[in-house]
C-alpha cells in the first residue's frame, strides 16, 4: 500500500487552493482600485494636497487670459468654465448615487 492520498483528496486540496487564490486576487484588485481612485487622479490630488497652489495657478491663468485684448478668448474661457462645472456636477452626482447603493 502506498502513502499517497486518494485522488479526490488531492482534487479537494487543489480546489481549496484555487478558491484561496481567487479570494486573494479579488482582495488585491479591490486594494489597487482603491489606491488608483484615491491617489492617482491628478485633479483630486492637487485640490486635496495643494489647494493654494491650484488657486494660485488658476488666478494667474485667469489674469493672463483676461489681460489679453483678444475678443475670441472670452467665449472660449466661458465655454471651458461651463464645461468644467458641468463635468464636476456629473461627477458629484455619480459619486452620490454610487455611495447610496
């Protein structure tokens, strides 16, 4: 008689190992997703870590564009501002809907 376990026991061990591996991979995906969402979005990073710098750069860009005497810049800047506001509103409304699920 041999000391090898039966085939069914080996298959059960292999299934358990696969299940454990799937759980570990899923946990790692969740952790990576959390890190990517929280830290690698440049807009959130700048606004959360350096709000003064963000305001300063925005003010300098606004002053520079406002001091130019080209009439085409005003509608472009207004359209850009409107687009940013709409994008932020959509982003915030999407986050609030996901948070209540």
